């Protein structure tokens, strides 16, 4: 695992150098908590062991193709598939 971490950090450094890096980090727990509108807190769904989320990266690029190219770099570094999602920009945030 230390080699995987070093490889992932190297790709993140390249993304920073390219000016596309926004934010990223590792996921501490696989189980989430759900907070309802009334404030009630319950344990969220426990993911299947084959669907582990180890971390995430948020980058800003000009096209989906560029996002997929960065995901391919992370996939190689992390030695696992990457899920790619588009986040809508909210100018009010």
C-alpha cells in the first residue's frame, strides 16, 4: 500500500502542476451516516466489500475527455478502476 499511496500522490502533484487540481483526500470510513431533515441520525448503508471507496479527487478541466485521461492516470497509480462524475458549478457557493 505505501507504493500505491506514493504513486497516487505523484499523480496528484502532476495535476497540481498542470493547474487542474481542486481538492482530494482519502475516505476514512466506508459506512456513512444519514442526517434526516428533522435532524435524526442513522447509520447509512454499508457498502459491499467489493465496492470500496478509498478516496476522491476533484479536478477542473475543459472536457470530459480530459477528465477521463486524468482518471486513467489515477487508475494506473492506484491500481484500481476510477469512477468519474461531473459536478455542476454553482456560482453562489
